[in-house]
């Protein structure tokens, strides 16, 4: 007799999950995604960046995620702790003072360069960005307002024409975002659009004397309004934050 071949019943009730594409995102892309979440205050200081969660979220191997974390650690956005893992950096009040001292040293120079080298088309871009920042602020879109506020300083550094200073500003702005997230009162969750507009006006007039002074006043005002006390941790969903 021939053996009766049994047919397997179709498994219609089982959802087949697609296999993650390990090459979908490069290491820099993943690092930029995490960097943006930190800069926009969606990932607060002290958040544990569990490797298994990051692997699942980005469809990446553990080796790739570890390289991503090293990139972020080099930029001092992430701290790597032996036998504990990776965490979003938690700056201290002293760190806050050092960061703003660095910004007050670098960014007036950037403004002076911008007065000399910025093009009219780039000024229009900055004006458009300030308008978007204002709209986000008035609509209550805090994350977008924070992103645009930090991006204003990075864009200004880009238009000033010194890529080395631009990279410094990118890192300092990201670390400032952490600091404001920890120590900032609600009124300084993002920069004053009026102050940004005043900077643009001085730059547009090619006023090399006034523009750096306005930048210093702007940064000093933010630092004065920091509340350097111990922050209260809040629970977050790492998968949800980084997958959006």
C-alpha cells in the first residue's frame, strides 16, 4: 500500500512577519535618528539604549548597533558604561556651564563669518526657518519647535562657511538640547524667535559689530534661565520613539 501523504493545513491564522532588512539603514543613518530624538527631547537624558531594542527597531545586527553607539559616544551624546550598557548622556550643572561657555566662545565668531560670507538666498532660508519655528511654537508642537530652534544655529554655522566650526556647533547644540531638557523651564524649551529674527536682521545689514553681541545676549539669556536642579525621570517607550 502506498503511504498516505498528509497535507498540512494552511496556517492562515499565523501572521508572517517580514524579515528585517539588515542593510536598510546605514550606521550613520541610525546614529542620526537617535541624535535627532535626543535633540528634539524625545529621548531624555539617562535613557538606557538597550542593544536588543535598537536591533529590533532598526532591523540591524548587534555589531552594527554597537558601532552606532560608538559614533554617538564620540560625540558625547551617549555614555557607554561597563557591564551596564549605553545611556543617553546625563550632563551635570557644571557640564551645562562648560557647554554654554563653549558656545559663547564659538558662535559670535560664526556670526561674524556669516556677516561676511552669507548669501541672500541663505538669509531667506533662515527667515523661512524662523517662521516655521514660530508656527510650531504657537501650535504647541514642542518637539518640532525644539528641532527648528537647534537647527537654526546649525544652519547659521553652515552658511558661515567653516565646516569645522559647523561640526562643533552641531555637537554643542545637541548637548545643549539635553541640558535644556534636564534643566530648562518650560519657557525656554526652545529659543526666542524674536531673538533669532534680530540676529538675521543684523546679519542682513552686514552689521559685524551688532550681530555677535546679539548672539552672546541670546545664549546668555538661555543659560540664565536654566534651573540647575536634579531632574525627575519619566518612563518612555524606546521602540515607539525611534520608529517614528
